[in-house]
């Protein structure tokens, strides 16, 4: 009997899906969506998402939107709104996904799916982060949105995922600064290069780019004849990344001039060096 009921349920679902599919066909025998319940229309939207056809998110979106239109105050309308944001994100309509997610948050701020809506909003920025060589405005927006998820829903699975994505986006910004700094360094614009590498050392010190930034600072300061800062940058590099090939490069640059890595002078790097010695940096 249980198997019989299960089979009957499946057949009923298939009949429902077939009937709903006919609603979009545009033929003379088209069945109006008004003839179906909110749950039936919603489940057709879910089905469209599960099939995997590239156009399915667009089709799913139509059904979820109709649930909202036809049954605006139902539980299914609330579910459909968050699914609209999901379908829009899947179809890479990021601006629309942000709008739907924000509308959900404005309408249902205390709902259990609010954390997911906030996470979708953050993803809509994160998934638009372009190559390192382009403007990074979206990266800053992604970082802020991801931070909101982490701070507002710290115990959720979305917070854990957001932390990983935050670190990657943070590293992305550091990579951008490094790229510009190398560009200036290669062309002999040493002061401009130093400014970029300084940003990495001071603001992005937890990223993988810090060791190279310190080596490039050593190189740039030596090119300007500012040996105290060059030695200090190398000393910080040696203290934190002694096994790094970047330290080997910095060390060779100094020894060619008869210099050694050493904290000297009273520059911004000297302050960093003192923090390193006190264990306050990195």
C-alpha cells in the first residue's frame, strides 16, 4: 500500500507539472495559473530550477513571481521571494538578485531565511569581482556585505562561508595594490610604487602578498638611496618570512651594497618593525 501511494503521488506530481508547463505554451487551450494553488505554482518553479537547462532559472522566476502576484500574503509568496533572488543570481542577473534579496530583508527582517537573503545579497557582489586588472569597487562592496553576514548571523553556515569569501576578496584587493605597485616600480616611479606597497604592508598584512611587498619596498628604497628604510623593510621580512624566496632577494639586494637587514631610523617601517619585535604585527 505504501508503494502504491508513493507511485500515485509521483504520478499526480507529473500530471501537475505537465499541466503547469502548458500554462506557458501560449496555445488556445492554455490553463490559467489562477486555476492552481500557490503551492502548485511554487513547486513548478522549483522543478524548473532542478532540471538544469540554462534557461530554467528564467522560467522558474516567472512562476515564483506569479505566486507573489496571485497569493501576495501567503507563506508561499514569502518563499517565492527568496527563490526569486536565488533564481536571479543563478541566471547572473545580479542587480535584480540584490533587489529581491533586499526586498525580502525589508519585508521579513526577522524571518529564518533572512540570513540566506543577506548572504545572497553579498554573493551578488562577490560573484561579480572581476580580474585583478579592473576597478575593484565591487570588491569593496562585497567585503562590506560579507562582513554584514558575519556580524549579524555569526552562528550560521552562511557566516562560515562568508569568512572564506571575505579572505579571498581581501586578498584580491591586496593583489590589485601589488599590480599597480609593480607597474610603477618597473617604470622607475619609486615613490608611487612605495605608496602602493605600503598599503599592502599596513592594511593587508594578513594576505599572501605581504612578503613580496616588503621585498619591493627594499628594492624601491634602495633605488632612491634611502637605505634605512630599505634595511628595515628587509629586517621585517626576515623576521616574519625568513624562509621566503622574497627574503633571499631582499638580502641579496642589500649585501650588494654592503648592507644588512636591520631596523633603523624612525620611519613608518620602523614602527612596524617595533610591532614585529613585540609580536603585535601579523
